[in-house]
C-alpha cells in the first residue's frame, strides 16, 4: 500500500500530455470526483497535461461544475468520445464550437468497447446504431464541425448490415471504489453501481496504461472478501483516499444504505408524485407495462413510471431495469438516477447491454424531445445544444415494444387537472412534434419495417407508429383533438378511430392498475369465432399460478366446446405468458386432454424464445409437429 497509496496530486501527475483517459460514473453515481478535481487543479496551475482524449460511456456530471465538467477548459482536451453529453455542458460547448473533436456514440457500444479493447479485438461490431445519426451514411456520430477520420464503418456480415466501431489503446483510467486493501484490491460495497470498472481497468492495463482508483477507506492486506473484490490488485497502479465531500454516493445523496442494497427500503419510501403533466404521462405509460416482463426506464420523463408502478403495487409483478446495471426494485430519479432501492441484482453495465442488445427487454419507456411524421425521435441534438444519445439507441433499437414519453409542447407549458378533466392553462412555446427531426436517434422507418410496436405518450394525447406514419389514437378528457393537439403539431397525424384516455389517469387516487394487469377474465380471453370453427385463446401477459387457475381454463374451454358436434381449430397466443413451474406438468396434461377432446388442430405463437422452449417441453406434440411459432407469419 505504501507503493500504491498516493495523493490526488501525485496520481494525476502520472497523466501525460496527449494521453487517452477513461473515467467511471453514471450521472452522479461512481464518479471519481476527487481525481477529476485534482486533474483540473493541475491544469489550471501549470497548463498540464494538455491535449487529452477522453472516452466515457454514461453521462458523468451534474449539468454544472462537477464530474467531467471539470475538464471543460480549452487546451486540456483534444478529443472526447462519449455516450451522454447533456450533463457536461462545458465539454459539450467545446465540441460544438469545434475547439475539440467530439463524438457521440451509443452508451452500450462504448461500454462494450472497453471489453473489446481489453480483449485485443480490432473493432466492436454490432447492428446498434444503424439508420440513426451514428450510421456513417448520416453523420457517423461526429459532433464537431469539419472533416475527421471516421470512427464508425458500415460493413456486411452474413448478408446483414453492421457497424464497426474502431478501437484504440487507453492510457489512463480514473475509477472509483469503496475499500482498498494494502495490495490494491478494490471493493465497491457502498457504491450504488459497479458499472464498467473491471472492463475499464482491464482495457487500460492491457494497453500498457495506468489505473488509478479513488476510495473512501483502507483495509489491511488480504482482509477483503474475494467475492466482493471488483477490481483485483494486479490491475491497480495507484490508490487515492478521497475526502467525503468528493466521494458522495450520488450527486444528490451523500450515502444511502438502501442504494448500497445493505437494507431494503420500506414500502412508500419514495413519495408519490403530484398529479401534473409528468404523472399523467407516467400513468398512461404504465398501462403498457408487461406483467412478468423486463422493462427499461430512461432518464427524465420515464423515471416517473417507476414511481407510478410503486404506487400501484406493481413492482412485484415486473422487473424494472436501468442501463447501468440495475435489475429489479425501484429506480431513483434526478441526480440519484442510476441508483435504485430493493433491487434483485446489480450487474456490470456492459453485461446489461448484452441483455438489451440481444432483445431481452419486453418493453422500454424512453424520453421524447422531438418526433416527426415518420415516427423518428430525436433526444440527442438540438441546434447548438448537445444532449447525446446515452443508452437510448441500444435500448430503442432492440426492445420488443416501445413507449416514448414526453409533453406535446415545451417551454412554459402549464396544465391543470380539474375533476378528471385536463385543461391547458398555458401552452408551450416550442413544438415537439415537427415535420422533420434535427437528428435521428430512433428510426421510425426501421421500427415500422420490423413491425415493432411503438406508442408516443403525451399528457393530452397518445399516438401510435403505423406503416403509413404516426396515428392519433387517444385524447385526454376535456381536450379537443383539432384545437389542442393537431394545431400544435408540425405535421398532420393519421386520424381514424380516436378514443378517450382512461379517466382514472386524471384522478388523484391510485388507479387500481394492478387489478387491470393481473385480472384473468377468461370469458374475454377464450372465445369462439362466429362460425364456431375456431377457438381463440389469448394468454398474452397472463400468469397461471395454481391448480385452481387450470380448473378455470378447463371449465371455460368445456363451456364453449362441449356443446359442439365437431372439433375446432385452436389458435393460442402465449406472448408474455408465465406458467409456474409447480403446475407446468399439470398444464401439459390439461392441454393434452383438451386437444384429444375438442381440437382438430392447434397453432401456437410466442415471441419469447424462452417461452417457446419451455412450452415445447410440456405441451403434447410440439416437438414433432411445427405448431409453435415466433410470429403469425413464421
């Protein structure tokens, strides 16, 4: 430890002019503030080290002075590659003006780049970013004006388009943990997230660079639980003991044992939201939550969905996740965003993006700053204002269904809920629904071509992506579609059947949404067509838990089919279906019996590979007859 324990000034003295630097953090979680402060102080004192390149995955800052904002000095930086820029306006301003090179790449791609650099791979190859501004056929992720060598190339593998993100050595890592022992092993027991610390340390170590870790306390050698060690000692070159003011758990919270998962927060620990535009949007989005599904909630407006899900007692019936590695529980918001209480697991950020990129999300709810008539969404660039994409591209491109959340207009919008009716007290000055977005962060054309379900939820109207464009589907009670919605859009939406948003959204009491999402109304789910030739069984988002549930299914099928003199064709939808393991065999026997008695043919659908595999094990004939399909067309 005497060799590795140094002051912040001694640590940043290891950084040479022109080095490539990586830093840990997500918003205000896990940011090595003490090391960044030391680097800033050194540069302001003697102008060194200058010409640095920085690569980071998630936004690291408070939108003001902290985090990577400390590096926003002319001459200190040469090039910055980042996922989310909205919280580092000082650095973003340098890139937009062309005073530094700036590149905005998807957060998950950068997270995987750390791993690929560590492994010595030549590039990170993925479809993530296709048909967005990251695609080299658009801007290739370049932020600064002028021409620069491309960081992203278009390529084809096995007949499919992919993007190749170029890799390079990283010279220095500024990371953060909780405890360092005398050998330099690092644990993170007080941190809310583990992020990419291990992958970043490996990338720098294997690049021949220097790994510096900020901690809050020291321990004797070999006294740390090896299962708690996140960064092993051979990867660590220097350890810096940070004062509490530069080692807050998040930028909003000095320390919460609930964020560290040391205690479980009691129900209601996070207060309910006021009934304003934000809550209205979150409530309507919550109607789309998939029971038993895995959901991602983005930063900003979508954060409110977690609070609504908690208020509606739904958190036990779905898994909320956020991209830095939170699985389960209730995500926090604001400058605490990224942290969560009562989680099931905290995993590395790069592993979370493996799951996301592979299609693991049943639904994502993301922000919506600009939307155009093609269904494209922009959250990343608005003239001189650079927000950055963060994990938005990874998530929106790969989730099975999408809800974009945001107000219809912005800048001065004031709404009021009066006796279940929505009233616009002051209209926003800026249109968010425009003829053409300034930058494509989400490609509506690609989603429509792939038949991806997409909703756009505002405080006064709900829209849906169709093959022909954006269609108006719902309006709030008290709202006139022409006067209050279409008149404030930069394009004409498709208007066919428009219904009223659920009135419970606009009342102060809880909506009893749990009953809606969990209710098993078999009279609606199991029906005969009018010719009594086909039996439709809709098990979408349904959960069978007990033998009594199976008895109800049997009774409903018998009620419909027993009076008939002929067998029927059964068509069964299993999307989002969940079957408890202890009744799985009984369900298989029930299906076999019903097939024998009532069905001439059975066709089954499930978009989940896991569900198809499980059903194939328990349902009769599935393994030898191709009657279990992924979609209605294949």
